[in-house]
C-alpha cells in the first residue's frame, strides 16, 4: 500500500530542498520584520486644552487644565504602553505632572483620553515671573507628553516604541479661557 502512495506522489523530496525552503522562509520573515512590519512609533495628538480651574491669589494661584489626547497606533499589532507621562511646563520649568494611562491600543486603532494637569504649589515658590504674567493677563504654558511601550513583530520580537508630543498654549486670566494649542 505504501508503495502505491509513493508512486502517486513521485520521488521523495530531498532534505536539501526542505532546508533551502526553511532558510528562504526565514530570510523573507526577517526582511519583512525589518521593513514593512517593523515597530513604528505611535502618534500622539493634542485635540484640545480645556481650562478646568483657575483661581488667582497672591499666595498660591491654582490652575488646572484638561488635556484631550488621542494616540494612534500605526503598527500591524497591538501597542502595549509601559509608561506614560504628561508635563505642564512654564518657561522651561515643569509645574505639573500626570500619569497617562492608555491601556492597550489595537493595531491601526486610535484611542482618546483626557489627562488632568494641575500646577503644583511648591513649584511656584521659586518662580515670581508667573505672578507678573498673571497680573498682565496672559500666561504661556507648554505640555509635553511621552508614552513608551512595546509592540510585538510577528508575535516573536518585542520592539520598544516611544511617542512624544509638545504643545504650547496661553491662558487668558481675565476671560478664564485657553488659546488654541500649537503643537509640533
């Protein structure tokens, strides 16, 4: 019975042909993982900044803004963030910090979130310029966001990816509004 099957299938495949096929498949996989399927950095976009709380005081002013973010995953596999941070910066000095908790983002998906940033009072003590600008009516701020994580390529190799974003906006103290953010 086995002889009949061998006659129908033809000659047995030589071991060298199998080895060549496996090596070719491996080379193609490596080339694809380095080019088309390589880990790409997610894209963080600031969709808006909303003034949540503003109290002007000569002792300790309070400022809280909501940062509306969206993170796009351009990869062919899910993006698994390990750490995310948002900073509220005044004239190069970090004034507030918040953790960005995005959770897993599916392949090709975009996830929106809101991060609340508040000025930490202890950071204001060595910075008298902010009081003068509050009295003048306009206070410029920047936000810096950084989300790092991993993407698996072909479910084999974990690639580290990082997404960063920088936006500037001004708070109009008199009207208690936020100007349009300018992002890069």
